[in-house]
C-alpha cells in the first residue's frame, strides 16, 4: 500500500504557567523540544512530530487549537504538562478542539536525583501534579482522549504512541473519504444495511451509490495494451495454472478479469474513491463477478465490502492505513464454516472470491474456476492460505441508535490438509477464548458475518479508533466470560442511551 505517514503531523504541545519565572519556562521549552525531537526520530512513531511553543494562558491555547483544527496535515496533538498548568486555561481550547489528542503522562528525567533533589527541581518537574490537574478537566468536560503513561524513552510508551499515531492518521484519511457502492445491498440481508447519514456524522466518510453502467463504461474503454500489461503483471506475481496461461482453455476468462480490473481501477482513481462495494445480484453489463480485481485493489489499500457492505469497506480502508508498513496483512473476511471436533474447534474464514493477497503465506495461485452464484462466466481468483499466528477480526454494526465495534482476538493455525478442491483464499483460526464462548459472545453482540481480518494490528488499535470515533467497543478475548459479557452489553445499552443527553 502506497501511504506516506510522514505527510501527516502530530503537534507536541506542553503546558506550564508563569508562576515559576522566565528561566523555568525556558527550561521547560528546552526539555519539551528535546522530547518532541526524540519522538520524531523514533521508528515506532511513523508521523512527523512538530514541536510547538509552551502554552501558559487561555488565549494562546485557544489560538493553537484553532490553528490545529484548520491545518490539513495536523492529525492530532500530544499534550504534556511539564509543570503544574492550571487546567481552567485549557477549557476554551479543548472545547473547540476537533482533532484527536493523546495525553502523554511523562516526566523529563526518568529517575529522581536522590542526592541533589531540591524544591526547584520539584517545582520544575511536576508532571505527576500537572497531568492530574489536566486529566481532571478532560474528564470534567467528558473528552475522549488517549492516555499513555511512561517515560518518553520507554519502549512500551513509545509503542503505544506510535500505534495511536497510526490510528489518528487513519481517522484523518477517513474525513471526507468516498466509498462507492455498485448497486445496492444483497436483498433481504439485515446486517449489511445501515444509516449512511449517521455514519458520515460519526466517522466522516461519505457513501454513495453508482449504477453498474457507470462502471461498465470504464470497462468497455479498456484497451488491449492495458489488458496485456496486467497479464504480464499476473504472470510475474503469481503461480498461474496451465488453463489460464497463454493458450490455456480459460485464458479468455483471465483477460476479461484483467479488463474489469483496469476499468475498476480507472473509475476509482478518477473519482478519488478510497473504498467500494459490489453485489453479485447486480452485475448488469459485467461478464464476471469481480474477484481478482477486488483482491488486487485491496492489496493496494482500497477498502472493500461484498454484497453492498459499505461499513466493512470503510473499516477495511481505515485498518489498511493503520497497518501500512507493518508486518502482516489485512483483508475483508467472512466466517464461513466451523470445524466442531472437540479436540480443536475452529473457524474457516473465506469468501466466494474476495480475500486480500496481503494475508497469503506463500505465492498465490491464479486460476479460473466456476462460480455458482451470480449467473456469469467463470471468474479468476487468487488461491492461498494465511500463515499461522495471532490476529483479530473486527466488525462494525449499526444498532439504530449507535454504532458498535465487535472485535475477537484469534489464533491462526495451519490447516491439517492442503484443501485441494477448495478454489478460494482461506484462513483457519481458533477464536479466543474458544469457539463456543466466542461465537456466543459475537452473536450476543450482534457482530456481522463480514469482518476485517488482520495479522498486522492488535485489538488496541481498534480500541483507539473507537475512542476517537466515540463509539462502543466490545472485545472478545481470552478473558471473556458469557455472564459478565451479557452484563457489559446491558450496561452499554444504558450508558449510550444516557450519553446522548449528557
């Protein structure tokens, strides 16, 4: 995925006050600039960290916040109180802040200088004091924020800041993002429906529908040269079966898949889209259901949802941005088949065609196989298996009065056989804590059959995203127990009902 985090800025802002004198403020500024510079040089933090002058009064804080709101490259703020900073001076600015922010509860020196510590040192290094004051006003104002505690050279703290920066970049990327829906949702399906206006208000992206004729006009304009270039790319990137190689019986089907890919790419690029959906019930003008094209577009960072599932398409785009440059892939996914052997109960995830090649363990096989759904000619697809290791599945649902994110931590395992007759990409996993509890909890929470599967991100990334978005976050993991899980869901119903009036 071609995404440059350095195009985005996080502003490092330090709070203090004039009580301690100009010499102390100069020292605060020097310390804060060193911290900001160090953060910007750390590989864990992918964005550009910009040092801002020390804030000591309400008017300067408010001006800075207004500047941050209007700055296109600024994706958020890191706020730190080096000394005591009376929190009422932050009220006006925080009240206007529209960007995500992280409260970094740190201290310039890691250790107390036991032999030399005096009151001057105590007054200058009052983060333990100042950050609590700042924390109170945030809580009093009901502000969602990320809190990271630890020294600014602590690897654990740096990892948490870096993860939050990735999430903030994904949030910025979603503001005004365009998701194209080709056709409507699959008929009679409930969970892929939703309130697109509410989603635009909550998340910032916009979802609009387009006729298949809008797409097919691009597909029909694709030239032979474009098709040939894609065929050469396929041959260099994948293991082609004999029937799709030059002279093979299904070569023409592969050419048509290339034509669809070229047309779909051109449509998405010209429209500035970051995600899209398709629906096998609406393929007028297309000879195939897009399979290979969707897989390859996801590899390049586009969000996707099958059967008109625009919520999953937008979530996939966000998680693609978060995971850019990290080890492991991220893909559209569906819980497909259970393995209910008491010795090891597992879920086989797959889809008809559309699973992203970034989660492939080995070089994918490119083949053309029959598809009984859609009533069109045999489509091309990439076939592969995902590698073993930890992963998560995340599902965004619309409950009518709010959005809920459901996340299950899982462990991917190697299939016990090669699955020679299964002509789709697939992944086999153990859901945590086990299949029975995880499936019951997922169903109780209303999680969809579609999800975003990733081996690049942990549940913490999604939790940070939900905090920024101000939506409910439900985690199913090794510690999940159904009785408590039910209670948490009921409490969530009460909280989010009341929160609308706070």
